[in-house]
C-alpha cells in the first residue's frame, strides 16, 4: 500500500480521543483486511503512540501466579494507538 492509501485508511478507522487527537484500535486495523503489519508500522512511524495499558489483575487461586506470568503488559500487543492533535 502506498502512503496516501494507508493515511486514508487510518483516518477512516480512527475516532476522536478524549484527551485530544485521534485513536485507532488495533482490532480495527486487523479487521480491515489490509496488510496489518504495514499499516501498524506506518502508524508508529507517523507519531502514533501505543496507548498505555493497565496492569493485568492478579488471578485467584493457587496456580494463578504461574499461569498469569506470560500475560505481562510488556508481552501484550498494544490495543490502541493514539495520535496527537493535528497529525492526521
């Protein structure tokens, strides 16, 4: 995809962010049926910042610590990307 096609797609899929700027869901990019890796790379190269994710809540039970170790925030893909105002 060329730069303008990706920009058009990102504008179409993004929505206003409460703190200003725009936000785009990773799931929306994946569902768009385009080359998601190329679009996500374009987003990060054009001022799109991964939104900070909350901590994973601790599970309950004897083995919850062992099961949840792989679910740390560093191991998860960002769910949303935020663009500062005026970048799109």
